[in-house]
């Protein structure tokens, strides 16, 4: 599974750094480093949707406050 987080200026302002840090922590806590690849990219042309995160081919809007719920629904549910 590949998770790509936008780190462009609009998403950065909306908290992409915190989203990345929380995802790194959650991946480590669940021992998923060998299963989940976390990468960053610049603008994905979805600036209005908050921090844009792509899981494989699915786009999601995530904020620092919703990372836990996102991780549970979009990552853990698909791996378990």
C-alpha cells in the first residue's frame, strides 16, 4: 500500500506536516513499515479539499484532527 501526502503550500498551511508525522507514528505503532510506503509530493491539484492524501489510487481529504479515523478506515481496514 502506498500513501502519498501533498506537501504543497496550500496543504502545508492546512497541516500536512502534522498529518505526515502522525501517519509515521501510526505506521510504526502498528508495525506496518514493511507493508505501507509513505511518501510526499507537491500539489495534486485538489487544494480546496484540505490536506490531500492518496491511498494507492484513492484521493482523501485529511486534517491533523482526522488522521486517526482516516488511518483506521483507509489503511487498517484494507490491510486487516
